[in-house]
C-alpha cells in the first residue's frame, strides 16, 4: 500500500524545509549539519546545454561534472573552514535569503522515507555591490530521525537553472 500524503505530513515537511533555510540564513551551520544523516549524499551537477538534444530528453550518457559532490564528512570540513574566519570568499560573510516553494512529496522506495521536490531561490549579497541569484530545483530524500524527533536529509540533488554561473564563488550552502 502506497503511503498517503496527508495535509499534516505536507505541513510538517514544509516547516522542516523552511526551518532549515532559516538556519542557513542565520549562519547556524552546526545546527544545520545536525539535520543530515551519516550516509548523506549532497551534490549539484554542472548544468550543461546540449544543443543537438531533443527538448526534455535526458543528457547523453557519460561522466557527470559537479560543482560539488559532498558527503557528511566533506560538508563538515566546509563548515569548519568557514568557522576559521580565514575563508576569503566569505569575509565578510554573505547576507543570504532562501525561498522554498512548490513542495511536492513522493513516497520513496524505502518505507518511511520521502522524496521531496521543491523549487528554490537563493539571494546572496556581499560587500558593496556583489549580488548573486541562484535559481533551481532540488530533490531531497527525507527520513525520520531514529529517535523520532523529526526529519533528516539523506540526499540532496540540486539542479541550477543557470547554464553559466556568474557568481565569484560557491562558498554558500543550498
């Protein structure tokens, strides 16, 4: 029997995603890291335009390039680097605002887990005149925390709509 998306479940997961975005906007990275499972996969492939490709067709087979392809260990290392205060790309720290919308839940192939697709808009402002917009969609694999205290993110696959990044760096988290 396929689990049903109830209004309570939808609201609970949406609230989790909104609270996660707020943690990042407040630079509370240690609390943010606690939202992930030990077997986390967190990745953002490079968006590639294939001119010969039919609209809607999958990209040709072959190796995939990534802006980042992290696990919990490497994500923790990125946070530690930010905490040193010596990461030039975040000195001074970026001011960010994240917006999450169009949240759609699908039961995953593992009981008790959900694939959660959503759209995002990430606004970043640095220094006097540096402004970046990141727009895209993501699919998260959420599972209940083993102690039942809430949700955890086991996988995050991000897809940017931009084919060319104009940002000076990707020192922020999505």
